């Protein structure tokens, strides 16, 4: 029983990060109509940059804020390069995002090498025990930070004028343009927001799972599968899908072997696409934060 609980606790922490990646997929897709397969790049860069900041002994709050701002700038660059110009040229932005993802893998390899990198946990590494399962403080940090980010993103879309303008673009881009909303600006906001949240997710998970230049592949696959599993048009459902997928993936790794978390994600995604394409949790969150 304690072994299963251990996998579940770890899966919730990892799945929370997948949920944030899934949230980024949903935000960008709803506002721009683009599936950004470079979404895993943002937490990968967030993890690497945080490792560098930790090595430079920057205060933790300052390091996280700077990390989020830098990766948000990368997200804005992605929007400028992948969405706005190529949509008019009828070149699928999906292809461009894949190319950008591969480019940033090369940059990460050049800057940080191929070795897995990490940095010390936020508040020590002494494990606590719950029903025989070890719970590390960093696990609680991951879950707490993700919950806070989800609440803040929801509040942004529901309670601010700018957030409601982004939602309007998600509902109907042409109608939003007709009433004076700058659709291109909203696209930049969507990319910047998803990049910043992804960076923070990468920063908090790196003390638990070291980051490599190929980490973006696993994050993108699991995040996209979580978005499909929960509901690609429903932000909160996508987060829930990512968390559940993390638990299933950890159980698959624990009982079958390493690498089977991605296999489980792909299998579940295919099953949902065939049997319930709107997503498993789509109807549980009838009021959507973005669309």
C-alpha cells in the first residue's frame, strides 16, 4: 500500500507540472488556434536558467521572477516567429513551433551540455512520512506553487479587463477584432503567460527531476496528452487531466519500467481521442476561464 501511495504522491507532483504545460497548450490554442508543440521548451528553459541562477547564489524569489520574465520573453519571440508571420503565408505554425523546439534543444545542449542538471531543494531534503510513503518538502512546494499559479491565471481571465479581452479572442477572434480588440496583442499575451507559467513549473520541479536538453520532449508529450485527456478547450479540465496523467505515468514507470510513462500518456490520449474527443473532464468545468 505504501508503495502505491508513494507513486501517487510523486505522480501528483509531476502531474501538476504536466497540468501547467497542458494549461499553456490550452491558452495558446484557444486564443490563436495554434497547437504549440514547443510548449515543453518553456519549462525546460525555466529549469536550466534556475540552475544557473542557483549557481550564482541569487535569492530564490528574485531568481524565480527573473526566470519567468526571461522565458516569457522567449514565448513572445515564439509568437512573433511562429504564429503571426506564417499564418499569413499559409505555412502551418505547428511546423514552425516544432522547428523552434529543436532549435532550442540545440541551444540548451550548447549552453548547459548534455548532463542532467539540478539544484538544492527550496527547504531541505529531509523526507516526511505519511502512511509509509516518503513526502519530500519540494514535492509540497511543487503542488503549492502549481495551485497558486492556476488560481492566479483563473483570476486574471475572470477578474481583469485584459484577461476578458483575451477570453473574447478565444470565443471569436473575428468578432473581437470588430469590437476593437487587438488580436495580435492578445496572442502575445497568451504566449507570454504560458511561457512564464511553464518556466516557474520547470524551476520548481528541477530539484526533484534533473533537467536535460531533451526534457522538453517528455514535457510536451505529457502536457499535450493531459490537455487532450482533460479537454483541449477547457483550461481547468486540462490541468486536471495533466495531474491524473502524472499519476498514471508514475504507476506505469513503477510497475512496468522507465519510459512507460510516455507510453501510458500516448495510449490514454489515443483512447480519449477515439472514445471521448471533447475530453474526460470537459463537462465537469462548465464555466471556462479562457474560452
